[in-house]
C-alpha cells in the first residue's frame, strides 16, 4: 500500500538476505548511488552538510548524533540527554507566600503593572533562570589522501533509522553507515569500500568544548571524560564520559592521546558509548565509566551486520505501525532540500508524507526507554548555550512534542514524559507548599533536568501555574488511545495532586464570584494594560475544566476518592465559561480586551486550547464557540513561528478546514520554517514544529472525540487520493482509511477496547459496536457506509 509497507521484509527474509544487503541492494557500484536517489522513505542530499541544520539526526532516545556526511573529514556531533548544566537545586522563593495575597489584591484592583513588579521582586524563582541542555562533543574522522570522489550521496533512511554516506573513489564504492542502537545502547559507525577495495586510512578523535580530559585505553579506545558547567551560580554536578572503540579489519593501527590512526584497513567499525552520573533529579550516583565499559564490551561481541540487524529489527516495526500514502510525486526524485524549496509550488504530496514519518522518526529517536523526554531540540544540540536552554518549555512546547504519540501509535515514547512528570510532582509539591501554602503540586512555564518548578525568567513570561496540569492531561491522552488501566492507575496521583493545588488556590473574582487563577497570564501575550499579569485567562479555565473532569473520571474508573471527585465537579461548575467578544472572537481574557491588545498577531493562541488539544470546542457540539474560535484565528493571522504555524494547522484541522490547514502546512514546509534536514525552524531550530505538524497531518485524516470517529474531516484538495494504515483513535481503535477523487472509499477498524463508537463521514454517521480484538471493514458507496 505504501512505500513503508512495500519496503518491509519479514524477519526471516531479513536475516536470510543479511540486513545490510536489504538496505543497500546488491547493484553494480556505479548504479548503487543512483539507486539511493529518490528513495521515497529517505531524506537525501547530493552534498555533505556544511552546517548543523543540514546534518542528519540519529538517536536511540538517550544518545544521539548529527551526521555531517563529510568526505575527507567526517563529524558526528554527539549528545547524551542527561547532560545539563548545574546540579540539583531548589528554586523556591520563600518570600512568595507573603507577597501573593498582596499580588492578588493588586490584580483584582486592575493594578497589573504593580502586580507584575511585586511578582518580579518577591515571587520569582531563585535563581531566575533554569539550567540548560549541553552538547557533549564530537567524533571526528579525517581520511588522509582521500580526494577525487564522484557520485556522492548521503541519506537518512527512516525505516531502518540509518544515516548513510556513499561515493565512488575510482570504481570503488565507499559506504559509511551510522545508527544509534537502542538495543545495544551505542552509536555505531561503519566504514567500508567495495572491491576493488581502496584500503581505508583514517584518523579518529574525540573533541568537546566542555571541560574534559582525554586518554586512550588498550590502544583501541578513545576516552573523553569531563564535568558539566556551572550555571546561574549552581555548580556543575554532571560527570560525563564518552568512549569510542575502534575496531579495524585488516591493516595496522596505532594511537596517541590525540587519536587513533588506522592505515590500510578493509573495514573499520567505531562504537561510541556515552553516559553521565545522572540517575534522577536528586541522585547523581551513576557510574558513567562502568556503564560505558559494559556497553562497549557487549556491543563489540557483535560484528557490524549483527549490530545492524539487531537495530533494524528493533526499530523498523515501531515506525511501520503507521503507513501513509498521499500520492507519489516526480519531485521525490530531487534532493530533500530542493523539495522543501519547491513544496509551495504544489505537486509534491510525498514530501508531506515523508515529513510525517520523519516526525515519528524523531520522536522515536528522542524519547524512549530510560531517556529524558524530547526537549526543545529533541535530543540534538550542538551548543553550550542553546536557545531557551534547550530545556522543557511546558506552556505548549513540550506538550506539542507529544501530540503525535497517541494518534500515530508511538506509545513507548510516552514513558519518559511520565517519568519526568512524576519527578516534577515531587519538586512541584515543595513549590506548592512553600510558595503558595497549598497541597498538591504545581509547575510553571518551564522545567529542566533538575525538575525545577518555580516561576522563572520574569513574571511577564513565568507567572503561569498550569504547566503541570497540562502535562498531566498529556499523560491522560495516552489512556484515551490505549485504555491501559495500569497507566491510568500510574497517572492518577499526578492528576489528583495537580487538581488539589487548584482546589486550594483558586479564588473568587470580586465581580462575578467565579473561581479563577490569580495571579496568572495568557502565555506570553501582553494585554492592553501594559502587562501579561491577570486573573482567570480563558486558557486556565479551559485546562482546569479538563483537569477536574479527567481527575474525577479517573477516580470513578479506579474506584477511588468519590468525595474528592464530587468536590471537583462542584468547583468545575464555578469556573468561568468561554466568552465571545465584541469582534465575534473567542475571548483570551475574562474581559473583552483582545482587540486592544498590542500584539494582535501573537504566536501563542492559548485561548484556543479548548479547540485543540482539548475537545471542549467542537464544530458539531458547540458551533457558536467554534465560529468564535475561527474568528480568532482569522484575527491572529497565519504567519507565526514554526510551532505557532503547527498549532494553527491543528486548529484549522479541528475546524474541518482542510485547504486552510494545507496552506499552513505549505507555509511550514518552506525554507523559512524548515531547514534542509527537515528540522523545524522557529527560527532557530526547535523540534516542536515537527511534532505539531506530524500530529496535524494525522488530525486532517482522522479525529476522535466525544465517542465519534471522524474520517477524513479535513482532507485538502491537494491530496485527492491516498491511504493510511494504523492510525489510532481514542477509545482504543486502530484505523485504516483509503480514499480517491477526494472521497472515502473504505475504512477498516480494529477495536482494542471493545468500546462502542460512531463513524462520521460527510453528513453520514453510523454507530459501531465491535468487541475487543474485533476488526471490521466498511465500504463507502453512494454517500453511505456499507458492509460490502
Ligand atoms: C515559548 C515561546 C517561544 C519559544 C520558547 C521556547 O516561550 O513563546 O516562542 O518557543 O517557548
């Protein structure tokens, strides 16, 4: 049905054929490079990367590299995701508790600038900024005497998660393959040349801008170990180590402290292990040296083909859970960066499906197993002072990273988010108690490796209490898609604690006697009174409506806390409802300030949270609010940062406006918002746009709310024919769709939870009741569902 399924081989076939052969078909050397061109499931280029945003990312969740694909010199820029600046710290500001009642009074008296000043002087975190994610170093290779090459091509093959560089030297094909193995926890780089083999000569070294020492072990292993940097007065407590073992076949090698020198080898295998002493936000008892030694010893027991086979066997089925075919295009024969330049001209639907699978590839590569969650740059960062610290911005960015996880069946990617949220609930309980005098837990608009939870950067951006509540709701989504009861039980304490904080801190607004947050803000938009600070912005009430409802629902399902659930239902009824303002827009604030706010095109559209990711606003169930949301989108405009466009794309999909959504996708898939390696450009690089748009493409094809499965709700004219296999819907459904001439042709459902639902397409609906594990196919004929 698609490139992905066509390309799939079963395991026996793979092992029989040798996986290396499976991904590099045995063709004459000269035609093999050409064969790579236009592989539909690869990003590929005809030149090495000059810049970082041209290099290709590989990652196993925890460790990763950017592969430059150089010829005479190659660089793999290395990351390990627990390498942050600073060390454990407590950002609680003890003055906050006394200052907050005064702040609340100022806000209710309309003295927003004064309230902001008091927040800045007495409530913000100490230190004011959080710690930042660090680049670890580089694996550097130089190939003396290598020149006059032809037929150059480098690619990132998504189904096998391998980066490959190939070129010809005389008539010999040089192939360099790199991947980050989750099974073996090493980065693998393999260098080889086809017959008539030129022998491989290469100098290999490690480098880093960090404070580090270098040594050699056993004559074949480079070791680089160091200490993380101090930040904001917090001493650097991370100890890191990278070690690279060089295993040549044939030839000679020698080493010095500066590197390992291989001469005349037939093949060279390099295995890189990386680790830090981080075990948790308050536990730095890890032993990176022992971990790396053990990983390298285990991995070195396998040869390259075996390492590759183990890696592909692990990765391929995860990515292959979903296959998307939006139609082929001739443009697919062009290098990927050229396709980005041309996307707006139309006729390259296959770039949209490639971008979709790339988003899934990036999430699988940056959030898995024991890893940190995907940060602002996923896993890939080449700087010691990255933009916004490359940490976790939780007023939209981190949550956006996880939007594709449920709909595109990347369930394992959620584990790191659960772990982080649990840790944040611990530090967040301290902030709740000591700064607010409240039970439960709270997190503001950012967190870092140390799970700092207090408001940062300045009250203008940071004085927002909903970060933890929204994260808890992201975890709830996983329950919606999987109906995994163990997961629900695991997240219940987080939902409950997040709710408790607001039970204790919501206040009555004097005029309407409604329950509101105070102080708060509508991320990060300034209102007409010279500040962001306010009480009860629409987004807060929307998040609380879902938080209270989901917590109560979870309590009911699990049979816990009936009294608490009832209390939440009562409070929920006293939250302000969404309001429609004088321009027909959905109001961002309690008062109708929107049209007088100075940044009318602001990138955040926080008050449309009710439309997406929530389902409080729905085209069918709440048409007046949906129309107001639409009006807000028109006023706000399409132009925005990468992630701002990606969120708008999701909004338009929810409003069933397929062509408008496609227009935004085209804005995103342009050189202004997409780098040559398809990384999203805020600018600078920020990965949320990749993930937000991946989720939006799924959203254009399938939506599932309020017990209804909407099929092709926002299909644009640009994708008249296509198919998708393996999308997931809330209620535990797996959905395959096919369409042609812009019309649904068939839908196949598998129910994993045995829940009833209703299929919706166009103006037709059809109730379905499948048992757990049951599958059923419907044809769409004469504008109606039929069972064939
Ligand atoms: C929020 C956004 C910015 C940026 C930063 C990381 O503060 O407003 O645009 O994405 O997070």
